[in-house]
C-alpha cells in the first residue's frame, strides 16, 4: 500500500511539471505567433508611412523646381514685352505683381533687416507705419495673393500637361536618400532595393539592385504611386517599389522571446524523457517482480518433486517394489534435468546481459537441426492433439552459426508455438525453409495459436515480457525466451520477423546468411 502511494506521488511530481511546461510552451508559441503577425503588420505600416513622407518630399521638390521654372519663364517673357494687351488678365496680374514687388523693395520694409528687440511682452510696440504706406501694404498683400493663386493654378495646369518622361522629372539618387532617411526615422534599417516604373509598367531605374539578393514577391515588396495627389483626374505618371529581401530580420527581432521558448522546450524535453524513463523503470520493476515469482514457482516444483522422491527412497520402512523405485529414480532424474535446464537458462541470460556470451560459429546444416527439432517437438504436439509438418524447400541450407545456440533458438520458437495455442483447439505448426535470396536461408515457423497484436510485435523481444490477458498470464515462463532468441540472432548477424494477427496465428521468420563458398 505504501509502495503504491509512493509511486502515485512520484508520478504526480513528474507529470505536473510536464503539464505546466507544456502549457507554458503553448502560451509562448501563441505569443510568438501573435508577435510575428503584429511585427509583420507594423513593418508594413511603417514602410508605407515612411514611403509616403519620402515621396511627398520628392514631389514637393519636383513641384517647386517646376513652378520656379514657370515663374522664371513668365517674368523673363514679361520683361521683353514693352506693352501688353490689358485684356490678358493673367499677364496683367503678373505685371501688377512685379509693380508691387518693386514698390515694396523701395519702401521702409526693404531697409528694415530685423524686428525691434524686446525682452518682455509689455515692451513690444507696433512699428510706426505711415497711414499711406499701410494702405499700400494691404493693397500689395491682396495683389500678391491673387497673383500667386493665378500663378499656382497655371503651374498645376502646366504640370498636368507636362509631357516629359518620368526619368526627367525625378532625381533617383535623391529619392533613394530621402526614402532611406524616412525609413531610419521609423526604425527600419534593413537593406532594400528601389525600382521605379513609368505609367506603362516599364522599369526606368533602380538602386542597389545588385547588392540585394533574393526573390521578389508581394510579401516583401511595397508599392507607392507618384504624383497621384497632384495630377488632375487622379492619374499617376508612374510608381516605385521597395523590396526588402531581409524583411524577416525585422519581424524576428525578438531574440529573448525565442531563447525563452527554446529553454522551455528543452526543459519540457528533459522532463518527458524523465517521465518515460521512470515509467520504463516501473514497468521493469513490475516485470522483475513477476519474473521472481515465476522463477520461484518454477524452481519450487522440481525441488519439491526431488525432495519427495528422495524421502520416499530413503525411507527404510517403505515396501516399494523395484519397479516403483525405478519410476521414482526416473522422476528424480527428470526433475533434476529440469532444474538444471532452468539454472542453465538463467546463466545464459545473465551472460547475454553482461555481454559475456561467447559463440563458436561454424558451418551448420540447418535442415539437420530442424529435422531433430521436428522429431522431438512433433511428439509433444501430438500429445496435445495437434499436428506438426516439416517442409524443407531450400536448396542451399548451410549457414554460418553457433550450432548450440541455433538449436536453442529453434526449440524456443517451437515451444512458444505450442504454449500459446488456443484453448480447446488442437495446435497446428508448420516448419518451412526457402532461399529468400541467393545469399540467405529463410526458416518460417507458423502456428494457429492466439496470435500477437501488431503493437506487441517488438515488445515481445524485451526481457521479462510475456503476453497478458487482464491481470492473469496465459502461460508459464520467465519472459526470457524470445529475448534470448533476438540477442542470439543479432549476434549471429541474422534477422527475425514476426507476422500474423490476433486470434489467427503467428509466423516467426528466421533469416540467416548462407555459409560462403558452399553449395548444397
């Protein structure tokens, strides 16, 4: 009872941390996923904001240059004209603009280089402007405003009809520098490639295209149209594309979170390994206990028989006939052999466990060994009401193996075929040989017994493991036979395969390499 409670507490101490770490790892991965999505969205928003600011700056510079050139052209043309037709409203306004500009240059405003100095708001005094000049200044302001509006309108109309190609309207190096500065202001320093296209989607220029390596796609590329807020009719004269080939570096810039997730995963992995190991040890302890119980029972039976036989033979007052004494001696010899077999089996397994098992491989006639085994085991099968068949179909049957261990392997498998028979169903066992390949001998031993579940096909070769039905073992034994078979097959470079279905039967196939240089 105390042992069971200890096991329960031990399992709780192991499983609870695993559950806690699993939940922590799940939360961290969810957080990483959300952070990745948010960083991705943030990157796109920041790039669009920076690109918009940079493009607006380039557009303002382009518009200022173009407006300045328009003004210069108009002023130069006006200077050449002596007299102008007063019906031309636009040119008249420009003349007025020039007139008031000249008048202001000659006024007191042109000679004043700075505002009056002051230290306190109370000391500020309005400049003394004569009434006549003040009235002229107001008139000049309205003339300036009206004339500038006309000039700006004319500039927009002229820019709208500007037929120059896009490569002549923008300065590509200046645009690249403006974009880089705008990106740095929002914290993006990843390298990028700049591509400029005209309204016909023709590439007219690029920057750093050769330095950026990678594949362009819609995920790592951002597009922005040029002059779409200036040109009338919402037309655009081209667009630019920024491609960030190292976009993931910005998105995955959360190194400490990744480190925490990796640390948690490693801790979880070690805890899972610990739980698996403890469960394995608990299973091994349980199987060892059953093994000890079965071993005690198996040893107790022949010892009890020997003790009874020796007591009966040693009793001087007994009136046993010579025939009865012979049967007692025969039983005594049989039980002694059985006891010796059990002890020898345990010693062999101990040697296998310690790696001290020695084998003496020689050229062995496999068919001869199988015939001997068939002679012995067929009688035991007939005692159970069944039958055993032998079909030696292999043409090459000499193998390179240890003769004694090969015999033990065959007898172990045949013994299991009879042990694991169905209740009230006569056993049927078939032994067949064939050459599965030119260099191999295949020995198949099939039965119509209880069969083996697919999930148990590898487990049956582990020590102390036996087939179970509920809490009761179906047959007696130590659970060492097939473990011994598997170890010996590996030692002799052979292979063993298990096929069949539950409640249908089992087929054990032994595959041995043929002895070199021999033909049967």
